[in-house]
C-alpha cells in the first residue's frame, strides 16, 4: 500500500461531477502523491460497532448537535456543475491507496460536502472493485433540511445519499430524536429503519445529568423520507414513563416541524350535564397553507356531537371557520326543569384578516349559536354574549378610515334579543393635517352611526369634529398642553319610550347640538434621589371649559357606564363615548409619583376635580362626579422584579372618605409557584341606572410546584354581593360561581393533568355540578 504523507487540512481536493467524480478523485490521488511518498503494505481495519439487537435502541446517545463547520472544511460550492452532475468537495488529513485491494481510504477529520449536504467521519473508503463508499467512525450526515444523522457506519450512494447504516441516531432540526439498530437507504432516497424509537424529549436534564424520556414511540419499522420531510411509522406504540399504552396506527411526523394528516390523541371528560365524554379528532393537511380538523364527541347522557375546523392562509391574509352540530334536548324556558324539546343545535365561529395593500385591510368575526345554553352545556365557551363584526380599514401616516358593522347575540336567559342593538354602518374618518396651525397639530374627524333594534329604540348619529393641540416645554421644565375642540352633532331617533332608563332616551325625532371645548393642562416633573433610587414627582393641574350642551335631548347609546376612575380623571370628556359630553368648567388637580431602584418600581396617582357650577344632572348620584367637588381617585402599582406585581385602584367619598371603589390585583411568586388574587367592590349606591349596579367579587388562583415537573393548582370566582347591594340577587354575600382544582405534570416534551371544576349556577340545560377532565399533550409531535 502506498501512503500519502500527512498534510495539513487546507490542502483540499475538490471533485467535480457525481459520486463517480469523487471516486475518480480518490483513485487519482495516489498518483499525485507518489513523489517522496513512503511505500509499504498493510490492511485497513473495519470499525467495530455494537452488536445488533431486536429491541429499540436508547435515545440518550451523546452527540454534538451544534458542531459548527471548521474553518478548514471545504467551503460550500455549487451543488451541480453545468452538466447537471453533482459536485462534491472533499478534505482529510491522510489519503492512502491499497493497490492490492484497490481501496482508496481517507482518514482523519474527513469531510465531504455538496450543497447543503455534508458528511463527517473518522475515515471514508472506496472500493474500486465494488464501487461501494463506506464512511466509518463517528459519522455525521447532514441533509438538505438540516437534520443530522449520526451512525457508526454509513454506506454512501453515487448521489451522495445514505445507504446501509448501523447503530444510528437521527436528530431532527425541529427537535426530536430517532434511534435504530440498523437502517438502509433505498433507491428512492428514503431511509428504512428497523426496531426504532422516537422521542422529542431531552435526554439530559438542565444540570447535565442523564434523563429518561417521559415518552417515546417504538415501531417495528420507520421510513424517513428527506424529499417530503416525513417520518412514517409502522407498528407504532406510545410508551409513557416506560409503560406501553396504546397503538398509533398510521402515525407520521414531519421533520421540518409541519403537521401531518392523522388521528389526534382523544380527550376524556366527565360532566354533570353530559356524563362521560370521549372525543377524538382526525387532522387533514391539504397543503402547507390549509388544513381541516374533524372531531367527534360521544356522551353517556347526551346524543353525540360533531365539529370541524377549516383553516386557510392565503396570499392576502388568513381565515378560519369552526362549527359544532348535534341534535339534543334543550330547555325552552328559563327556570323550567320539565319543558325540553329535541332539535338541531350548534355553533359557528369564523374570523379572518386580509391585508389587500399596505394601507387597506379587512377584518371580520362571526359568532352564532343556535340557542342560549349550547356553548355552556358542551363547555365550549362561557361568554354571555356573542359579538359579530366586519371592518374595512385604511391606515396611512396621517389618516385613518374605518367602515364597520356590529351585531350581538345575547346568551342571557333573562334578556330580550329584540332589545339588543345592531350597529350598521359605523363609519369613522380621521385626518391629521401635515402643516401645524398656530404651532399646534390639527386633527379632523367625521363619524356616523346607525343603531337598530327589533324591539326598541332606533338611533342614527353623525358628527364632525376639529381638534387643535399645542404642546410645549417651558424653560423651567413644565409640560404645557393647550387644546381647542369644535364639534357639530346631528341625531335622529324613534320609539324612544321603549328604552327603560329615562336618561338614555333623548328626544324623539331630529336633534342637533354644538360642542365647543377649551383646555389647558400643566405638568411639572421633579426628579431626585431617594432610598438609593430615582424618584419623579409630577404635580398636574388641568382646566377644561365647555358651554352648556343639550345632553339630555340626545339619545345615549355609547356613553352609559360612567364612573370616575384614575384612567379618566384628566380626560377631556370623562364619558366613555360620544353621546354625552361633560359641559361646564372644572379644575382637575393631582400628582403622579414614581420611584425606581434596582429590582423595585413604585407608581402612585392621586387626584380630584372641582366644578365651578353645581348643576350636573347628567351624572347619576354615586358616580363620584355629581357634585361640585368630586370624589378622590387613585392608583398604586408596586413591582419587585418578576416576583411581585401589585395594583390597587380606589375611589374615596369626598365627604366621609368611604371606599366607593376598591379594586385589587396581585401576583406573588415565580412562573412555577405563584398566587393571584383579584378583588373588586363597587359601593356606589346607584339604583336609577341599569348599567351601574353595585358589585363585590373575589377571584383567586394558585399553583404550587412539586419536585421538578409536578404541580397542583386551584382557582375560584366568588360573588360577594348581597341583596342590600343588588335586590335582583338572591345571594347572602358569599356565592361561589366556579371553582377548580387539579394536578399537572409538565416537562420539555409532555404535559398532562387531571382537573376538577365545579359550577354553582345552572343556566337552562347547562346544569350546575362537577366536571372532571383528563388530558395529556405530547409536545413536538404535532398533535394533542
């Protein structure tokens, strides 16, 4: 055997052509190396792999999945030459030739590269007699998709594809490992594996210790097809914590992270209304941009149900359509337990967004249910109203246009659908002038709205508005904002007497009004050091003046839920919509204070307003705005790193400092162990307006992590309102609405748990009672 002297890896040889070109290169190499070469005879030892086994191999083989290419590797070049033949770049430490056996051998850091494909190995040999190329020792083969195949020995075809393999591990680019005792590359480019195992779980814990996968899939045969990026299993079973659970016929996964058609894992649930529920789904992938999921539900206490979801991504946007259908009994009258009818029932939900140009877009959402208890009966949604909308928008640098329509279906048993409005059309246009006027910015707005009801008041509205804002910072640091606004409104309404709240009705027929507003707002921030951090104290004073406005002559459709809060304390109009405008003159004063130090952040807002006149009949008593001096409102926020988040909002009665609004939201803990508390009390004593009833509510949730992956959790919603606060309720001051408890397991590749939930309020045939749900999700497998 003639041996090439050891050379440095930069001395690269590049072969042109198909695999035959590589063979020719390796055959010619001894001739190029004869000068000064040592002579002698010898043999090449075959690498010794593990003994074959009929059992699926372990998935914990240690490999470097992120091994970068060396700077000494051959640079990637064109994959094919002008003749359409594959080009392969080649490098190694030693190149030798056994003349007796006619075997060319490359040893030491051998690298073969063609386009995105590459092979690394300890040695590569080519037999001129048989034409077989064998890569041996720590072989790593990377395909066009970035998936990495590790093996003790790989035979390469003339097309630079893997042939026979031994003791192999396939590391998919999107996560997951596929191990097998043996495999073979077919002529069509696929790789067939025998006695294989697959899992997307990590085999090493975060601290570097070996870790058994939570789940794996074992199969008698696995076919890996790099062309369509799929792995198909034959005779597959799911193993969970080492126990074989269920067969998975026809299972296939994509190596590029995409989805594959097939059955999804069933769900199990037990509820008071439907008994035992078993649901299963079949996923159909039509293309990369559209799919369909068809599901079936079987109940012991109700007829079966079917559902389907269609999703489609187009070149202009995306949309989805979901539907449920069954034929079952439903409660026909609220409060009745006997009157049931068997009829078709269902629910449709469709939404989508389309971007036609950078400026124009269309957004829509449609939600329709056959009856008011279907969604809650089958635990699809707990919404008490379904909103449908469509909106055409145009947005550019200086203007905004919107043409929309809104419709709502009520699911409340005691509400008349005929009283629920339909808003169509709703048009809004805003234009910001490019050039300042008197140094300030000018915003023009036009708006129209038409509201119709089957049984109730109909209202149409149109207005035009111009607003001028000038913002300046003085030499002493005050931030001064001056605002002027003019608006003209035209309304038409009929059947006003059908609106129950008198202050919402307005006068029948055509009505018009003009609105003028002037305001000046001054903020003066002071910055200093405190407690090792930086504090900012910002006093603020605002003066707003408006001539008398014909408010009560105008119907009120969008400005009903008025309440003084920290969020609207300094608003030019403290009503939430356009139909009511706060008139007269008022002075609002308060301050913001903020402290920041490492890890800590505290913010506080406090304020009040004083009205120059006391005639405010548009504000109901109890809103905090009905008298000359308003109530006191504030907000405090506290945050410590990501461990503590605390927000408190309040309103204090100006006369006796009684708490009229008390709202608390707090979260304490880490992402694994935490507690959340939410509390709201509205003590406003408002009895004349239907939208402003008193309420008291408590929400709580907690999760406690156990060991590394287990946790227990619970939550509850409680109505604390009593009959004195709301005469329409039968609560004695403590009424659970819904509670939940559960235990869960979650690691990097598996999520499962058991949940118990209890509902304390019946809604027709959606009965109060217990619901149990068992679920598990295999991550990185493409289905739940």
